[in-house]
C-alpha cells in the first residue's frame, strides 16, 4: 500500500477541496493500477510536489529507471504530456508513457537530489534557465493548449474589480502600470510553446545532459512571459535587472515586450493574492518596480 505524504494531502485539501481529497484517497489504487499496467516495480521512497505523487520505479521489461507521476488533472497539468511529446527530451525530461484519462505519466528518471536551486553561483543558475528557455520556446505550440492571449484578456478584465481593494496608493499605481503594459502587448500574444513555470526547483541534473526542465504548465504565447519565475525564485533585488537582461539576451527577445509580459506576471500573481484576501507579496512588487523604471 502506498502511503500518501501529509504535505500532498494538505495542499490538495487546501487548493482543490473535495476533489483534492478524492484524488488523494484514490492514489493508492491508481498507483497499483499503473504499476501493473506498465510492468513497473518501486525501487525508492515516495516523493511529492504540490499536485503530484511521484514514485521511483524500474521497468521490468528492460530495467529502465523511471518515475511514475500521479497528478491532479486540471487546466495547468493537462497539457504536460502534450508539451513533453513536442520537446522529445530536448531540454526537458523525456516522456515514456502517458495515460490521457488520468494524466498519469511515466518519465525518465533524473537526479532529484541535484536541483538547480543548489547551484551556489546564482548568475550561473540564471544562465542555465536562459539556455533551457531558448530551446524550449524555439518550437511553436501545438493546437489545443491554453493561449496567452486568453489569459491576458481575462487578467485585464479582473483589474477594475481588484485594484480598489489595494490600500497602498503606490502599490495600486504600480499594478495599474503593469496592466497598462500588458494592454500594449496583448494584441500580439505569440505562439511559442512555453513552460510557464521554469524556476530553479524545476530544473534537475541528469546523466544525458547537465540540466533538464521538469513540470511544465504549458501554454502558447510570447517567450517574454517566461522570465518571471527566474526573477522570483532565489529573489535578490539587486539582481533583478541583471537577470532580466541576461535572459532576454540569450533568448534574443525584444526587451520592451519582455518587460511588459514580465510586468503581466507581477499583475497576475498580485490579482491572485487580492482575490484570495492575502497581502501582496513584497518581492513581487519589487520586481515590478525594478522593471517599471522611475515612474512614481
């Protein structure tokens, strides 16, 4: 019997309520089903993220080391196998098997003990992220994925109802500027295949390459929308502009468009906090201030 970690139980209960609890309750049965279906045996301790149970396994047919990922299926995770098939292991973990009904994945095994978060040189880590993003966003997104244009439109529709709830006039003015920046680029949202969540904990070491991306939440859009996680994770206010410049240089992006889409991520995250009644995240606002420039 698979024991589901308490952390996964807590996050699923918090974010997905009744459906999350049902997902957790079904995990032992689902794990047993796919271990049998794909002829796998467990050979390591259970791992988990916020939305998935991950089992280190060996494929009995050929001894291939892999991981079985059992995840809650929603609009963010449903596109993961689609993106991984398109990338075919180029810059990202390789997909071995997929069940489209449940979203269960069999993935090549990377080194979960060595993630990019542990790289002591933060600038070196940023350049790793930039190199991976350059590869991942080099291909057009397939049909059927979420589109950045729709996300931007819905985000802008929420601004008028949310901003009056921001008490600090400077914070409210910053978010108004973020919304204005998004309006400038929303008409050309792009068509590249985006990872959407490429931060330092979503990059693991591997045998076939030094580093590979995991856990995409894919959508179709402008690569400028990809920069925020690398500015947010391992946050350092004095490094924001250096990181932004380094990534845009490696990806060959138009800096003003990338700035606008990154401010869009600041707005997106802030809207989530406002709507949930939580305080705005200070370092998210600081990223916005650093990229907005000198306007009051």
